[in-house]
C-alpha cells in the first residue's frame, strides 16, 4: 500500500511538471525524435470544416522550414510564413530602443484567451522561457553606453472571471472542506511577479486575417447604459494568439434547464449549491418534533429527496456520490438519478476507475440512465394535477426548484425501443455537469473563420496550430484544451491533465514561431537553425476520482498503481496540492488542506464521543 502510494505521488504529482518541461528541454537540445511529422496522407473526417489539401500544405511548409540546412532563401521564407503581421498593427504598440541600426523594434504581443488549466499554464510557461537579448544604446549624462536588453513579449491573459478555478476540488469548496484561496485564487495573485498581465474581459470575436482579437468588458463591469455593444469593444492586434477558452455551457438550448438546473462549473455555481444543500439540511432539522423526523437522530425519515444529475463524466459521478452522501445525513430516503447521453459513464476513465465508480454508484443506490438526453424541464407544479400541488418543503426556494425532467433516448439505444420512447423523472434538485451548447452560434472565439468540428471545437494539426480557411500564410493561432480537437485523432478527455500537457507544447511552439520569424532574434543568435515546432503526444500519467468524503480511486503507471478508499482520498488531496499552477499556490494548498483534514478528524472524534455519551445516558435512564 505504501509503495503504491509513493509511486502514485511520483507518477501523477511530480512527473507531470517534469514531463511538461521535457518538451521544452528537448526543443532546446534540438531533439528531432519528438518532431516526427504527421501522416500527410491520412484523411480528415468529413465533419471538419477544413479541406484536406489546405492542412497538408501547411504542414509541408512547416516541415521545410524546420530543416537544419537553412539557406538565406529559406530564412526569408521562414520570416514570411511564421510572422504574418500587419504593418499597420504596430500603431498602438509601445516604442522601444533602436536595435543595432535597424528600424524601431516593438515588443511582440501574445494574447491567451481563457484562464483555465491550459491558458494559465501556457502564460506561466511562456513567461519563464529564455527570450533572446539584444544590444541597445542608452544615453546617460551625455555618454552612450551599450546594454543588453531582453526582448520579452507582452503576454496578456484574458478571462471573463476574476478567479482561476481548480475544478477537481470545487466540491470540497462547496462543502467547506477547502478554502476559497486554495481552490479559486485570483489571477492577480497567481500572476504576481510573472511578467504576465491579466485582463478581465469578454471575448467578442477574432479577426484571423488581420491578426486582431476583439474584447469587451463583462456586463457587471460596464459603466455605460447604452445597449450598443460595439461601443464597448476593443480591438487588439496580436503576433501570436492562444485559444484556451474551454467548452461553452449554454443551458438556454434546452427549455427550462436554465431556470431549474444548478450547473457546477464556476465558483458562483459552487456557492449556489452550498446554499441549496444548507437549505435541505435546515428544512430537515427544523421539522423537530413532527412525524417526519426521527426524535433521536434528527434525520427526516419520511420525505424522499429526488436528485437528478445530468452528465456521466468525472464531475457528474463525483457530484452524484458526494451529494448523496451529504443529503443522507439529513434524510433517510435519497434517490439519485444519473443521466448520461453516452452508452457508458466515465468513458474516458481507466478501466479500474470506471469499475470502481460504477461499483460505488450501485452501493449508493444511484439509478443510471445512459443513452439518454434531457430535452425539456418544466415546473413540477405546472406538470402535476391540482391535488398534487402541495408544498413538499418549508422553503419556498426549494419548492420553486422542483421540476419534471423529460428524457429522450438516442436512436439505437435499448431505451429507444421501449414504448413511449421518452422518460420522465421528477427532481427536487437538478444538477448539471454536461455540456449543453449550440455549436453553431458565433460567440466568442467561434465568431471567426477558424475551422471547427461538429461539436464546436477548433480543429488543429498535431502541432496544436489552427489555420483559417483561405489564409495563405502559416498560422500564428494555436488552440488547446476542451475548445480544441487535433485532426485525425480521437478527441481527448476534458481533463486538466490533457490541458496542462498541451500548454507546454503550445508554449514552445509560440516561442519558436516568434523567434523564427524575428529578424533581430535571427541575427543575435549564433545558431542559424530554425527552432523546431513540436507535435503533441499525450502521455497518460494516471487519474483520480473522489467517490465520497473519505473515498477516492487512483490509477497510475498504466494500471501498475491502483488505490481506492480513505488512503486514496488523502493521497488525492496531496497530489492536487503538488500540481497547483505555482509553487506559492501549492504550498498554500498543502497547508490549508492539512488544516482542514485535522479539523475534520477532530470534529468526527468529538461526534463519536458525543454519540457514546448519549448512548450511556439512555442506558442509565432505562
């Protein structure tokens, strides 16, 4: 057990950052074994908005430019293809010193859209890379002096929220087992002393041909009363753009879902669920001497609490098990229904974690409805008969949230052959972890000509570079995380591990592209070789699931390490502390996590002592 735990920490917690740096180290040493070009003859799936010859032409050019025998002609080609910037885009950039008699040089602009795991790690990695230096002339008291100056780009991270969210620990924040600064620190705190600037903005669109990104202030920050959104938009030119906005969640696509469902993606969602669970507990305990509550335990023994969780991925399974465990402290009858559109839950999980998760769901009495999608949500009062419209709880909020969920099986599933086709489930609490977005709406980064698949993910090549249809030059736009899909490959799971690994590859490729296309950088380096761009190859380091307050499942090293139970739960928190984006945040998470664990153990010990003393008193009375 101890040896497996140690291996898990090394594999998942420590190996992850080492693996990420491996791409950068390999690039500096010009290790061509990681730069194997993709198969140019492989077909593209028909639903990509990208023609086969366009993607192949881009990679053919890129392969030519990566050759070590660079001639002056090739160098001119490299600058042409890898630096497609508009001449008039420098008008709003800061002026710098003259560079060895050349024209005025300006710092390059890198915009990173989205502050999730992929975007944040890309920004921090880019800021840590060794940007080249040039000799500049500085005049002090009439004396001209030569001084080295680093050509650092201006790196800007854009997100509509103020805080980064460490999603795997969001439920711990919800129930008070983690602190806000541990799970959701502000971007300003994380980016302190990193040379990365942060903008809290909405993304309005991307003009790929002119290398412009359009931003606007979030609605809550708007100081104007006008309804003309274009007046609040700001256009910013970029030399490199990274798209890491994550998947959209648009519950308005399903009638009634936005009014009754509680999504679980953000800090605001987390606190709303916390208030709702507190209300359920309050309603149960205030029944006091009524017939609904057990006089000894205070647990409601009569009413049944119906919970529907939509989404059978990692978040859905974790949320179903944890909410079930929480509610059963106040209610003896809790019925959980997990709805998933796929044929099996945890489809991207390892076999061990999937079996462990399914086993825990069965033990908790969770009903699984796979191969089904939610098509309608309506008020339970509207759907019920007049004599069934009695309030179930003493809280108006809880009564108003009660709803009837209509499910529709997908064609070909076993449920679709049953009579009536649709299924109806009543819910006192509806939780949403699945995506529900309309992929053809031109919002945010999709308000562009970037190629995308049928699910609204930006299509990239193996270098995580995306190229707009009709653009002749090589692209300076990269995409990663949930918002991206690599052409000709099966989609990766929507996990932090995938985004973090992709962030290292994107960081290096942005770095290499800018240096390859920069005249002063080419002249200032002794090695005239172009820097190779690296393909992305995912390495599965393992995964972790929380299956209850003191239960978790961990697999690593291709199944060599398999852990579950209370020990895995403690180890999971330790590994997540190690994998925080910054060292300062990792230390804070470790200390806060240890403090919360000690507080929890002390509280449980006191509860046990109180229970023992109550039993002794009852025995003495008898």
